[in-house]
C-alpha cells in the first residue's frame, strides 16, 4: 500500500505494475505490457510474469519478476526501473553481489523494514534473502528439494512456497507453503520453522472445506479435526478491527492478529485467527 491507502498490483498477465487509488482509479505505473526484460524509464521497462510487490520505507517498489528470474526495483520518484537482484539465469547461485546471484522463478517477497532484508521464495523451494549489503543468501531449505520438515534454517523443507507476510513487529515470517498445503511460520531471530495450520492431505472429496478447524482449543495444525488447505498461495497478516465474528460466534477484540489465505485450487479466501480472545 501507499501512504494514501492505494494499493500496487502485479498484473502478471499484462506484464505491468498497476496502482489502484482509494477511490478506485486504476493506472499503470511501470511496464510496457510486452513480455520481456528491459531496465528503463517506467512505462518503457519490460517485465515477464511479475508477481509479488514489497514497498520499502523510501517508497521503492520491489517486484518479483518471476519469469525473468530477477527482483526489480521501481523508483517512482526517479521514474526508473532497475534490477535489484538476480542475473536472469534460471538456476541457483548465492553471491555477494546481488545481480550476480541466480534466483529461480521468484514468487513471494517480504521486506523487513528495520534491517533492509528482502526475503524471496523461489521455484526450487528455497527461501533466499537479499541483504541490504547486496549479498544474496539461502536461509531456508538449503538443499532446494521440495519436501516437508519443521526445523531451523537450512534444514527446514518447503515445497514450492508461494507468498509471504510479516507480522506487525517483523519478528515472524508467515509462508504459504503451497504444495505442502500448510501455512508455516519462521521465527526470524532463530530461523526456526513451525507449522501454523494445515496438513499434506487435501480437503476430503465431496466436502466443502473438509474442516475450518475446531471452535475451541488449539486444533489449528492440520489433523483429521483441523484445517486442510488446497494449495494455499497468497497470504496477508492483519490486526482485526472491533467485533469481527469468529467461527464460534464470538466477536473479536480489536487488534487480534489474523491471516488471510487465498487457495489456488479451491478458489477460496480463508481466515486464520492466530490468537483467541482471552477468557473473561
């Protein structure tokens, strides 16, 4: 979002970056609309299947330019698009210079404002970080093999993770782990990965949602009585406003943390309440 409440959209099919104002006006801010690669002034620059956008405190838009295997930077004030990270090679290589790294099919981005670190999910199931120094490092799933393991750092396993979101104080990174049908949480201080919700199993055949979770207790993690997802992909963290009803029919307290999840295969938007109301 921008300071005025507008939102930026990666228009993948049109290879453009768009802006939606609070009153609903839509404008193109970068991209010629022709699939390709070009660092240039805003509307002459070229993208190829862009996905996530993160906005830095300085107002620079960082874009996962998926099929160009690069992270692009859009400086709206200067009117220029440049390459932030990635050499444009479909492969894997960490590097001390960001534009010399190989970043395979980046999809999700999460920018940590206090450190300047940019986390990136890749098509090889790794999660990388672009440091403020320009170094590109692999920090999660070092082997780059799709799988599942709750562990720390390079020992953790993901399977084609999608988008990511940071919590309010930027201490936890939430990941939509698409092919594992799980939502994962990364404690950034230790890089320990845990499962927030989901199981590898899809919702039961013929069901609507299989289960939206238990109405009481801590049964969020996937189980026969817990939540099941069908390729979770998009994710957003937010603090709920006053009196949002939950599944048990109670109204939430203001500021209760929650996640919104989009599912590719079920075409649904799901809500995960991360903390229940305290008991009176």
